[in-house]
């Protein structure tokens, strides 16, 4: 019931994304619609605005989580429930911002606005403290610029650094990279080491999900059953999902379903990659931004599942629909 309407969306979205011009317009809509995310996130971090604020006699209620930046795993969530969800949206729009900024036909005040929004996007990615978002940003940047490295990208990085240094005067926990990076990337590794890999929470979750899948490989256990199975097996606080969309599909609906959908996505990515990156035109294009956004989002679903947020899942099928249209051209 959750997936079938989105399959229909994938099919019908193609009617709106048939031409390069229509996909370019869609990219611009994505970017404009992301401005509230920046406003919500920045006021959440620096002004401690999180609500709840109610409007129209409680018809509209705006609420964001309060964030404690002194904890290295806390970060900006903005309009999402979790910093990884916010980071997932940001790695979708970052290649689009970068591509628009590098278009030579965009000049004057439009270029300035794009520059400021691009900087805002990178600042927001840093503030999420999401490892998926940080790694996805590096991958998608390389996919967009390819061999066409631009002075604009250097200018953005310098501007971001100066801005963060300035803002750090008002929030000392914001830029304490010497503490944040080791704790986020290295602390658990140094505590557990290679010999205890199975003790890492993410790997233990994956092992547990594989064990559940092996018990019912054909039809799976049913949607939403993983947290119940995990709690019954471990007597630990349950996780909502196996932190891998491929494993989630296999656990819920069986291995065959997981393989079919995975093959479907990989096929679209592979065929569209050949059309976009092996074409005669080697310049920076909106199609490259589209592919980079799709690939970064799909890659992040291997180690986490932001797909369950309806905004992310609908966007995922919009992106796949656009690549399918590119293949059909």
C-alpha cells in the first residue's frame, strides 16, 4: 500500500519530465522550494527558534526540534524529524545548486542569489553533522564538475570557511572540528577496533536483519515488522528499520522483491549514466546534476533509510522518472 502509489507516480511523472527544458524547470522548482529549509534550519541553530508556533487557530502548527550542538551527533534538522533526513534532502539539491551556479548564461544579480543559496546549502550540510550528507556532497560535487573544475567552487569554499569562522564567535560548539570529526568518525572505531566489527551498532543491525531474512526468504515478515523482530531477539531498544533499503525490502517482502526493485534502480542509473556521461557534450549540464542527485540519494539508502519520509520518497521517484525520460530520448 505504501509502494504501489509511488510506482504509479514514477510512471505519471514521466509525462512532465520528457524534455531537457522540463527537467531544468523541475530543478529550479526544487531549489526555490528549499529556501524554507534554510530559514528554518538557521533560525533553529542560531536563534533557538523551534516552536511550536500555531497559526489560524491551530490549523497550522510549526515545530522543529531544539538542538544541542555540544553533542557531536546532534545537528540541524529544520523541517525534518532527523538530521539525516535533512542531510538527505540537501545532497539532492546541492548538485542542482552547483550546476545552476556554473551556468555561463546566468549572470548579474541571479548569479549573486545563486551564490548565496549555494553557500547556504553547504553551511546547512555542515550543520546537519550527517556523515551521509558530508560524503554524499563530496561524491556529487565530483560527478557534477567532472574534469571541469571551476573557480566558483573555490570561491564558495573560501566564503563558507570565513562565514563559519565568523559565526563560531557566537556559537563556540559550531566549528569545533577538532572535537566533532574524531567523535563522529573515529571514536567508536578506536573503542571497538577491527576484531569487534560485529559490535558496531550498524553492522549488528545488518547481521540481525540478514538472520531474519534467512528465516523467511520468499515472502518476508511483512511491512514494519523489523523493530518487533529486533526487540524480541535482542531485548534491546528497537530500531525502526535495518538501515539499508535493500535489507528492509527483503525483510518485509522477500528477497525476490528486493532484487527486482534493486535491479530496476541500478538499471536506470547505469543506462542513464552512459547517455549523460559518455555523450559528445562534456560540459556541465542539468542532466549531470539530475544524475548526481539520484545517485547520491540512492547510495545513501544502502546505509540508512531516509526513503520513509514522504518528501524523500516522492523526490526519489521524480528523479528516477527524469532519468528514464533521458534514456528514452
